[in-house]
C-alpha cells in the first residue's frame, strides 16, 4: 500500500513525486507512453537545465526521483478504482494500492472507437498479458497504436491467429510473418453472436476477441468516477482537486500552457495540497 | 527601452526571463538582495537539479538566463513608475525603461520605520550615490540593514560626518574609523526645523539627512500605484495580473507555497500571459 500513486512519468508527475518523498510519503509512479517532453528535440527555457533534449531531461529527472526513493514502473495503468478510503490500480497485470492518486498523464489524446467503451471485458481487451489466454486457438484482432503493440501482437500470435490493424501510424516491422495485416482503418466495433465485429470502409470482420493496444488509457476508462465537464475535461476545484477526495490532477492534463516549468510547479503544489489532506 | 523589466533575481524571475527570451522579448532583470533560495543549504525536490545548494542553483539559473540574452543588473530597484504605456525604473543611480514589469521580489519583508514614508525625499533617502552630495559637510545618519550599507556609509563619510545605526544585525567591521556608531535601535523618524530626528529608546538625535540602506524596497515604495488589500498584499486577478496593465507578480510574492518548483511555474505562466498582452 503506497501513500500516493502517480499516473504519468513526466515533469508534473516527477515534481509531485520528489516533493512527496521529501515529506516522507511512499510513492509509486507508473507511466507507459512517450510523453510530450520526450519528443522535444531541445528545451531552453526550463530553469537549471539549459540546452537539453527532452529525452535527457526526463531521464535525469526520473533518476533523481528514483534516487529519492520513488518506485517507478514502466507499465500501462489501465484502471484506478476508488475503494472507500483507498484506491486499487491495475498496472498491466499487477495490482497496486494507494491512499491517494495524482493524475499527471499529459494532454488527453485517446479517442475511443465508436462502440468500444461498452464492449470492454466482453470481447474487447486492453491487455494482452491479462486476457490473451482466453482466446487460445481462436481468431483475434489487434488494433495497434504504438510500437509496443507490435510486440504484444507477437505474444498473442503464440496463442491464436492474429490480424493486425493500425489505428495510428507506428513501427510494425517487427511483426511476426504469421500475423495477417489489414490495411484497413478500424472505424468502430460492434458485437454479434458472441463475436466482435471490426467495421472498416470495406465492411466488417468478425473476431473472437479484439485487443486494442494504445500507449495510454482514455481518462473516461482510467477513472470514470471523476466528474467531467460537457467537453470531457476533468472538473477541478482550486486548480488541482477533483470531484474525488485525494485525487488530484497536475500538468498538461489541467490545460495550457503546456510548459515544463508550469508542469513542475503544478506537481509541486498538487503534492503539497495532497500532503496536507493525507496528514489531516 | 526593454520589453520587460523583472524586479527580482530568484527562480520566479529567472523562469519568466527565460520564457520571455525564448519568445524574443528583451529583458532587464534587476535584483539586489540575497533571496530565500540563496540561503538554502540543500535543495532536493527541484526536478532536474538534485542535491544542490541554493547558491549553486541560482548561479546556474542566472548563467542560463544570461546566456539566453537576459540583461542582469545587481542593483537595488528603488522605484518603478508607471508612465502611460511604459514604465520608468530607478536602479540605483540609473534610469531604465520598459513596456512591462514582472515583480518577483520574494516574500515582502521590509517593514518601514514609523514616520519614514512621508519623509522620503525630504531628508530621508535610500540612495547614497544619488543624494549624498546634497549633504556635503553636514551631519548625517545611516540606518543600515545589510552588509553593503557599511560600504555606502564609507562613501558618505567622504562627504559628511556620519553616524551609523544598525536596523538589522549585519557585518559592520569594514566601517571607517571616523564613522560614529550608535548602539541604539532606530524606532521612528520625525522632522523638526528642517532636520530629521531619529527616535530611539534614549531620546532623539537630529541630522541634516538620514540614509536608510536596506537590501530591498518595501513594495509600497517600489510601486505605490499597485492596488493592495487591507493587509498590504498586492491584489491579483487570474493569479498573476495586478491592478496595473502589464504589471504581473510571480513567485513567493504571491503567497505560499514558498517552493522553487512553484516559483518557476509562476514565472513561466506570468511571462506567457504577459507575452500575449504585449503582442495584442
């Protein structure tokens, strides 16, 4: 049981983690996708780290967090479930528990496929390791949106026949030859006779199971209990507090400006507010 | 004429300066006192600069600002005067002009002596270089509050007879022998017959002029035009904007938490808001 689970491994999450550790809180930080900072070729205006690539910057900051005792897992957080005065989280195939949560996932940019949401757990899965075995010997589809999806597809191909769809352009050169590739873009999902249909421009194809492998979860799936506004943005009070007790947000997820310095400030303030709440 | 004058050389001011430079704005940053950060023996929770002294951190950040073209002056800003759509500032003995101002002076901690405010310019001065000559051959007092006050007093002693009072403990070992030292703490100032009386527990002493030499100016003197609340705190809108157009505040001056990460975030956001205003 950790004091705080931080979802996201960018500047906001790391800043929060450092401050929490300075105040003696145990911290689990989990992230899976390459955030905005990691893609920055050169950052000049973050005080104290002149002329540095985003990649080098985030590596240094994560190392600092690790040195201060932050536990860091490179793992997709699929679900954070409020359970009374604590939270349970699914990190890939593992379960973790924490008293509080800071969401610092960056700009939300996961758009669900039409029909996807209501089929999760009913033939649609986000975790090859967790659910692959259910489809052993069957006919499954992978809808991939990042490089690691290809790797997961290769694992699934050891269990079942796999057809690979590409949701967003990414590296698929490592896919095993026995995997079929569909050139068609998935447009939506439906269920029919216990199977899942992937709809494309050319019609639809039926599978026993469909794995959607993206670098992050949509917030509406990660934590559907959070109150959002009509545009799907998480509602906040005093900038950092959400509708759920001991759940804060920080960084780009809050809105612009999308700047490292601002994110780092956010993480610090959110952590301090949370510490006050936890110590009350 | 600069685009922006930043008063204060700490993390908030430097962060604002870096972002302003990245957007092509010319920046003059002026500071005089040792801020809160410089006194920190060790900072652990600022992302990217692990295990560093406050002194080393601020030196590195200022060097980064200088490299990006920020003009930095170690000079007491005595007054920032709004003049239509620009500002004039007195930096020690120099005049500087800017289109906008960011105040990032740190926690305000200058308490004026009773009677001081209304005697400024009428026998009470904050600048030995500026006003020393007016008292040539006379009898003056220096009320010192930092090490550099002793140096200024030595300069004044070349012009007039000087009595040195200590407002706050500091290094006075370098004072010239011809300077008289008063062991008494100044409690207030009054005017009588064209002279200034320094009131102490033991009564009062009269001088032709009184120089009060502190490491920073009270905000009420630096920019009395700013709207404040009943406690003297600068009023803000959207956190960073003050009652004066193109004057923003950032960092500890805004209130707690007094944290580097938060200050750096502030400076970044204040700068971006200001850039938008200046470009409109």
